[in-house]
C-alpha cells in the first residue's frame, strides 16, 4: 500500500484521516469500480453498472 501512496501522491507520510480519505477516493472512483466489475462480470455488464453508479451515486455524493 505504501507504493500506491508514494507513486500516486508523492509522499509516504500520509497518515490518519488523509490516508483514509485518499483510499476512499480511490476505491469509490467509477473507473476503479468498472475495473473490478470487469474482472467478475465482463465488459458489457461492468460498463452498464459503473455508468449507472457514476451518474446516480458517485456524482450525487460528490456534489456535482
């Protein structure tokens, strides 16, 4: 997990709430959701579900 933080955010000193916020943002990203679903369900289903997730959940929670 340290490699993820170093590569993506340039610092190994992210701790506490910053670390949790960073990981949450990564795992809730629609592209990440699509990639995980793609491995399980296939492209077509994963695309439909992740698109619906982005429109109806992600953007509403994010405040767009």
